[in-house]
């Protein structure tokens, strides 16, 4: 179904593992331009880059993007997007998809999917996607965030730990072989603008502080996050120099 929504791409220069990441070059274009072009291939009403860096804003405007300057005090992408939503004067019912500025391989169909998932659930304030975990190594990796969902698709909990815990199974591999399945959470979100405003007005929750997962603030405040399996596999984004080289190779194969 066709859904009216906007994409906001939060971008900042202060990456600890890969400083200056948004403006690093991949095949003659900056990383942030590749992400922007992916977003433009979706069916969103508009695509906006939200940043606290004048260099990113200047580069974005140079390749034709709308750039909104936001505070440098934000600690999460959701906070930055919430300020952008307010600066643009979007109403509470507006649907906003958060596309991280280091996801140059995001399938546009997944952006549309997240927006449609939220639009189709009147009780939900946030929507997100998952992908089946394929190996025991992924299940136990704390960098792989797992999500447990209810029968109606609502998120029950997110964790870096092994959830669900296979009590009685000899090991994770045996549990996988027996048919137990885990879900890797993908950090692609669709929000109602009202939920973003509520997020910024709510202090970080205890579970969020322990797990370092901001989506737990929504759950602890009683808000519904609806989940679905991604329509296509979403390759990992760019966090490290090795990731950058991997993406350069992949985009080179696609060009």
C-alpha cells in the first residue's frame, strides 16, 4: 500500500571508531550521499539530512539534499530526528523513518516496508524490522541485538544477551538444530512524530542504560513497537575501516 511518510537521516562527524565517517569517499561519492541516494529510491514524500556539523550540511546541500542543523548535545539519533521534526513543523501524526547515515546498502523496499508496517497498526507508535539469526556465533555476539516478539508482532524485549535463553539445550547450535530461532534486530525505525516528541521528554530508562539500547525507552514507557521480518536482507552498515572497504567493494560490484 502507498503510505505518506518522510525519511530523516541523522549524521554526525564524531564517530569514535571511524572519525569523519559521513564524508569518507566511496566510488567518487561520500558515504552520506550514497545513503541519501538509497533513501531517494524509496517512495518517501521527502528525504532530510539532520546534522550538527556544518561540513556535512554543506556537502549535503552540494548534492541537492535538504539539510537541517540540529544541536550537538544529542546523545541518540532519535533525539536528533525529534528536533528535526520540530524544526520542520511536522504534526504528531506524521510518519518518519530513521535511516542511519552509515547504511549505504539499505534496500529502499525496507524503508517503505517500515513505514507501511507502522501505518497498518493503529496501536503502534514505532515500527522496526528483524532478520533471522543464522549461526550460534551471531546468537552469542553482544554486538548482535536480539528481539523477542509476541504473536501479533509486537516487540516484547530487545537485548544483547541470548534471548530467548535455551534452557535445557546442550548448546546454542543444538537449539538451532532443534528448531529454536532467534531474531536479529535491524536498527531501522519508523516513528509517529508524537512518539519522537514523547521520547525526548522521557528520561533514559534503567533497562536502556543497562543494555545501551534506546528502543527500550519506548517499551519501558508502555509504547508499542511492531516488528516484521525485513522484505530483503539488509547488509551491515559502516562502523569501522574494514566495513568501509567491504562496502567500497560491494558498491563497486553494483556499479
